[in-house]
C-alpha cells in the first residue's frame, strides 16, 4: 500500500478514521500535559498513575460485571486519582523521596491489579476475556463515542491551560514564589494532576497501562530540545504526540499483526531520538560540530596570537619570520598555517611567514576579547 | 530609634518532625532598616523568612506586616528566594522571569500587558541586565541569574524585601551591584531583610542585624550589637557543644 492509497483509505474507512482521530487527539493531549509533568520533574508520576489505574479496572468489572469501557475507565480514574494523591501525601508527610513513593505506589497498585486480573480470568464467566487488553491497549476497540469523549476532555484541558497559563508557568518555575504572591498552589497542583490522570485514563484503552507514561514523556522530551519557550514547547509536544498517533496507527494498519499502542510509542521514541541528535540548540550532533569548530578556531587563535607576540616586537608587523620559529610552540600544523593564509591573516613565502595587517589586528583584538569573556 | 514597625514576629516556632528549627522567636523589625540575619548553618535563617512569608507553616506564633496579617499585606512584600531553589534550565527568558514579579498585583487569570512589560524592563535596567532580556535563563551566569531574581523582586514595587542569600556564589562585581541596589531601596524608605553569610561585610553593608541560632540571640543596630559577645553566643558556644558531643 502506498502512502496515497493509505490516505485515501483513511478518508473512506470509518474504523481507521476513528482510530486515527482518536490516537491523534490522545497524542496531542498527552504531549501537552506531559510537558508539565516533565518540567515539574514528575516524569514518573504518569507511570505510577497508569499502573495505579489497573486495579480500578478490575474492581469495576468485579462490581458491575460489565465490560463497557466507560464503566471500566471510571474505575480506572478513581484508582488512578487515589494513587496520584496517595503519592503526593507520602511525599509531603514522610521522609521518603518522590522516586521511592512513586515506586511503592506503582508496584503496590499494579500488583493488586494483576492479582485481581488473574482472579477474574479464573472465573467461569465468558465475559471476562479481553480485560487484559488494558495492559497493552487495543486501539481497534475505539468507538466514535470514545473519540468524542477524548475530544471533549482535551478541549477542557486546553481551555483551562490557556486560562491559567500565567499561573501554571509560575508554579512550574518557582512554587514557593507562587505561594508568596498569593496564588493557591494546592488548587493549581490538583488541577494539573487531575488533568494528567484524565489523559492517562483516556489512553488506557489505546496504549495500555504499561506503555502509557511514554505517551506523556516522549513528545515533551522531544519538544524541549527544539525550543526555549514554554508555549512553543507545549505546542510542539502536542504536535509530536498527534503525529506519533497518526503515523503509529498508519504503520500498524499497513502491516498485519502489529499492535497499535506499542507502534505509537515507538514512533514517539523516534521523535525523541531525532530531536536529541538533530535539534540545533541542544542536539548532540550540533553540539559536537560546535565543539569541534570552537576547538579548531581556538587552535588557530593560539597560533595567531603566538605569531602576534613575535611580530609585535618588530617595527614592521609584516616582517617575515621562519616557520621553524613556531617549533617552540606546539599548536601549529601545515594545515593550520594554510588555513590562516586562506583567511588572509598571514602570508606564507617559502619557509617564511609574516602577519598581514588584518592578521595583526585580529590577533590584537583576540587577546582583548578573551580578557573580556573571562570577566 | 525609628517609630514605625515593618515586621512584628510573636512567639514564632517552627519544627520539622519534632525537631525545632525556630524556637519561640520574638522579633520586631523597624521600617526603613537594611537588616542582615546571621547565624551558622542550620540556624533557621531561611526558615525564618519562609515562615514569615507563609511558605512554611509554623506550629505556633504570629507574624504581622505593618500591623496586619501577611495574607492581607502581600502586595507590600517582595521575596528573593535562594538561587538554587529553581531549575534554571526552565524554558523561559530573563524578561519573562522578571515579569513574574508583576503576577501578584495582576491576580488570577489577567495577563501582563504593556505597563507590566515596561516595569519589567525598568527593573532589568536597574540591575544592569537589560542587554540580556531575551536570553534563555540557563545561558546566564550565576551572578546574572541572581540579578534577574533581584529584578523580579524590584518589579513587585514592595515596601519590604526579603532576600535569601542574594550574595551566594556571585562575584565581587555583582555583589557590589546588588548592595548598591539594596542601599538605594533603603534610601527610598524601604525595609530590606537579607539572610547573610559573610560576617566581615556586615558592618559595611547593613545598619541592622539579627543574630539567630534556632533562638533569637540578639537584634538591633549593627553599631550597638555587632560585637564579639553576640558572635560567640551565636556561633562559638554552639561550635563548642558540637565538639564536646
């Protein structure tokens, strides 16, 4: 199937369209809220919350016996919120650090969830099959009403985010200061955490408990690489998330037996890897290029300033000197001499070199510049 | 002695899990002083400021700002936290951080406009950071970051300034620049309270001092109480006790 065929299919096939829309919206809302989680250094909170949602699903099934996704996700929401605020109270009320609290709650809830799931599977009830889809998600089960629901939740998130943008930004950067200015940080914190829980619950059906946190973190981590503005970061993260959803769904629909959730997460990871390597400001590639360029420039500058020290003792700055004189100084090679010549800073005649006027003044100012940057 | 009292602290006690960090502090700070809070590590200096500002909840005691509870007087108070208390890799610019100083007077939801931006630029100018207004904050040096924090407090246009170790990790130039601003504030009749570590500069920089080591040791004009007796009471005895243990 070519890409254009796939796009045609996307517009004609109802199921595929529903799933693509659903995963795109999910990716967008997760990227948006994930930015907040990453900047609050609560990256693992998402992981803990999604795992904490599992027993809720099991309990909801045990109580109602229904497999309707709304009922089960309501159970997930309750136990996810319970887990989230339990973690927060452990951190504030005990000496435990946040990673310990997260780990504890994550394994406790997940353990209970798995226990209940195995218990349910042993029941003589035909209805029980398929609950384990919440572990890794099953995008194919998305219905139009699920997508509508996602869209509504996402709009509410976006609206509140825009409304309290100033306050959220302040809270993310400096919570203590936020408090002194009179803002209710408990309210803001509860708001953010509740939204993160909501986004996770939305994704359980599609991506599943185990991989859900990647949906929150990957787009945000990728977006952070490209910008130094919070607004752009949030917008980019939402875009990366949405594209992960669309592309992931496309790949999994084009090949047999590829589960959608994991593919989406992998696509999101590709965004992260590409961003880590190729982003201009913080990317590894450009960092390395800049590093090498700076190192080479510095080497040239060192050679040049050495030449300057020799030349400045003569009345005629362009008085030729033998290259051998540079042997006292380790930093020169034929290549660096030629490079200096090419930049019109020195003139090479046979085995002699002399500074050009340009080279002389460049070397002189170089020295001043280095002093200034040290200041 | 000056008449008006800027900050009045009454029986303030703060504890982290049974261990008292501040014990029964009574302290009145007159309006218009430039005051240093000095004391050894763990003496509760930062905690005192945080308790006054309601960041930490005391287990007992009360604080009034110009005679009224702090929560009614927020707009009269500005705060410069320790530089290390935030993540400087946060995606924002110097100007944006200074603008945060206007958020308190704006209140909920309302965004900063032209007036606020103008005030923020003026504050940046005062601390000599105007050329760096569009810099990402991680690309600023430690001293420059400290100046940004100071500018953020200046923009609050308060009556009382609380500063938690504004001289920590800054070079001599920045230290001079900051102390000049503090002195200008005092001249304008503002009250400035600074957690300070360098005892040698206390007489030069400040006119008022509080010795603190869990309890309040002494408070008053530098000329009257900054002496060996109080220094030993604050630092020496505690030091001896810890050696004996």
